[in-house]
């Protein structure tokens, strides 16, 4: 019996240690990815070296989806006791998926835009006011793209977060566009 408890304790300690290492490496990886993609100096350098294509924002075909969500202001273990209380906040989550085609090196390519947390009417108003923006494409690797939607961050008081430079898997990109526009 004592041997079993010893092995259970040893196994849970090893498992806990592995989970701790996983969480630390995941957080480090996520923070370095954010730094590389969203660093303003590297983004500016990318913009200077990339090919520029003007995109008409009026030609983007959008699909919109909204859903009601509920956020609770208490801890998970209090949820069963206080489920009927007034500590929950209801909010609406907005998802907007847009697709446009651009011509690059005499070929048409699709591009997907994910603009979340903005109401449909507000998004279309911002796009109508701006009218055009720029798509930056890396000259050596077409899978690296940046669509300049910085104006949305300022206009929505940071509800929209700029994704930075996107690294696309061009083999599956058409399938991603077809499936994600209807999510």
C-alpha cells in the first residue's frame, strides 16, 4: 500500500513538473512570436522592402456573425451557488470574415481578413470612410503578407487588434478561406 502511494506521488510530481515546463515554454514562445510579428521597427522594414498593392475596401465581401456570450464575475467554484445571481454580464461577440482578390504577378490570389469585436455597421462605416488601404507582400516569399488596417485600431479604441505580418500556408489557404468565411 505504501509503495503504491509512493509511486502515485512520484508520478504526480513528474507530471506536474512536465506541465510546468510546458506552460513556461509556451508563454516564452507566445511572447517572442508577438514581439517578432508586431515589432514596429521590423514591420516598418518589411513595408519598405515589400511589394505594395492598393486594396479597395469597398470590394471586400464580408460575412458577419454575432453571438450572445455571458461573463461571470465570480470564481468557478462559486458558479453553482450563485448561478442565478446578478453577477453575470451579457455581451455580444462579433465575428467578421472578409475575402477579396488581388492581382499579383499577373495572377489572381484570394486574401482573408478576420476583423473581430466590431459591429457590422461600424466596420462598414470605417471601411467606407477610409476607402483604400495597402497590402504588402514579401518579394521573395509570397506567403508573408501584411494588410494595413491600423486605422481600425485607432477608430475602435483598440477593440480590433492588428495581426501584424501573416505567414500563410499557401497550400491550404484556399480551403481556409472557404471554411472560415462561414464560421
